[in-house]
C-alpha cells in the first residue's frame, strides 16, 4: 500500500471512527491547514523582499481590489462552515459531516470553503502588496489544494459516501459555479 492509499485509509478510519477521536484530531487538522496556508504567505513576503519585487498598483487600487476579495472570501468560508456546523460536522477531513452536505454554497460547488480561502489569499496579496503572493504563491497553493482534494479527500469521500458522492461530483464543479472541468 503506497503513502497516498495509507493517507486515504487513515482519513477514512478517523472520519468513520469514534466521536472522541474525531474531536481530538480536529484542532490538529485546523493547525496543519493554518500553518500550511500561512507558510505560503510568509514565503511570498520573503521572496518579495529577497527579489526586491516592486508592487505595480497604486495603494488605492490595491485596496479597491483587496477589500472585496477578502470580504467575499471570508463570507464564503463562514457560509460554508455554517452549513457544515448545521449537520454537526467540521471542514476538517478528520471530523467531516456525517452526511453529504449539498445546501448553501455546496449546492453550487463541491469545495466552497477552499474557494473562499483562495479568494482570501489573493485579497491578502493585494492588501500587503505582495506580487509573488498574487502571481506565484497563491496559484501554487491552488494547485497543491487541487491535487490534495482530487488525490486524497475525494477518494475518501467516495469510499465513505459512495454513489451519492459520485453523482454529486459529476454534477457539481469543484470551485467555480457553472464550470465543469474535464477529468
């Protein structure tokens, strides 16, 4: 069994295991996600300084772009978390909702919370005037998340939720409403 299959099996065992274990591991999952995301911002700031990258936009235009991105991103994250909380689940793969959530933003995309994080990162990039965060590190972060979702989380969801998830996956795009990507 390779490392990918082991990780999928671990997520599945924990997600279908005892409530105590799921509750214990939830903060660990939050910290791992937060540190992973924060590292992209920190690396971008360091790269900007190291390469002396100049920000091409005025302060006013930067904030004009940053504020809506941050607001929409945070709003989508909160809306998504609310729909998980309603069914007694969390966004952490160790402690997911017990059933497939298809309400609120999940009606339109499979990963609205992650979409919100992407928007938030772009917004932060404009707010802190980080060229490398906007043009390199956030797109890299998106690619890493797409890989992780497709290769780890979605196979676990198929294993746990079965045909319901497969049907949902076929009719609902990953991140952008109305956009279907080829497999």
